[in-house]
């Protein structure tokens, strides 16, 4: 089994959450000229579901948002990935290491409607070609040109909280079939300096060529605490884990990051 087959592609830790009071989720647009930059480091352990291979991944990523207009927000992500795969049999242990770019994508989010505390947007992202991990349950280096189209609906809660859902379809370029994705996010201000973010990420394979590929599904949960450093800057500390998976790797991860709003 290739190293990439052992790993469920993250598609990026879902960092489309802003840090404003009533506009902390991706459903809310950036104001014109406003931007958000998030730099993260993450450490992942992924255990393959069939042959016992274990993949360790380190990733450094930059995520950005920019308000091109009051309705259109440009979105992009770029990452450097470092992998170590360990394969063990009854009498053999093999380790393979390599580093490459991967998990990168770019696109735009369009504000569609706002009604009171509710906000709705649509988003289109395209994955960028690279030699790294770009696609769920697929060879590294595949996935450039995949198109992710999704609807985002959010609601502000109280003075500084939010809840959001995202429903998407990712068309995998070539003969890769597609994926249905459903993500949720909840944010709340614990006090004047600390924020709590809870997120879930779910994916189901759709219209795969089952003569070559297996159907898969996976569900992960993430908890993060953000601490205000002043001047629109936050420090992030989070953990993520697989809750349930079918023919996908079980994953555990730790994330640190710095968010800066301009």
C-alpha cells in the first residue's frame, strides 16, 4: 500500500474561520480590503486500515483570505509536507521518508444572503498540482485540478459566538470519482482573551470506479483554543482525531498556529 493510501487527505485543517465578533465563520464575507493570514504547524499520525502501515506527517501551512469586494472573498492555502511511513511485517520493518509541497488550493467565496443573524455563501476552490497529499485515499501527486464546490450557512450566537455548516461536492479530476463533504464549526468566547472552536469534518466517496477503488468514508473532530495576543493576532492550540472511518486511516493530530487579521 502506498504511503498516500495510508493517509486520509486533510484537505487542510478547516481554517476558514475568521476572528471578528459576529463574523467568525466562512459563511461571512471579508470586508473589502480586509484580510486574514493563518500560519500553522501540525503533526499527524495515520494508521492504515488494512496492512498496519503507519504514516507520520508534519505540515507547515499558510492560509489566507482577502476581501476583494464586499461580496467576494479570495481564499488560498499553501503547504509543505514531510512524511515518514513505517511498514511492519512479521520479520521486516521498513521506513520511508520524503518531503514535498501538497494540500494547496485556491478559489473564491461569494456572499449570497444575510437575514438577521443568519448568513449564507457559496465557495469554489481548485486544488493545485503538487507531488504531495492532495486527495483522500489516493496516490500522492494526484488531485491537481480537483474542484470543490460548497454551500456555507452560518448563524451568530450572542455577542461573540457562531455556528456554521458547510455542504460540498468535490469533483476529483480524471477517473477519481467525487466526494461529498459535510463540515460543522462552533465558536464561543470563553473570556476577553480566550476563544473555543469545535469543528467536525466528514467525507463520503461518491461515484467511484469500484472495480479499481474502494468506497470510503471518514469523520473527524477537532478542538482548538485561541488566545488573543492583541492587535488582531491570536495563538492557536488544537487537537484532532478520527471519530469513525470506513476504509480510511485513523488519524490523530496536534496543531499550533498564529492568526493575524489585517
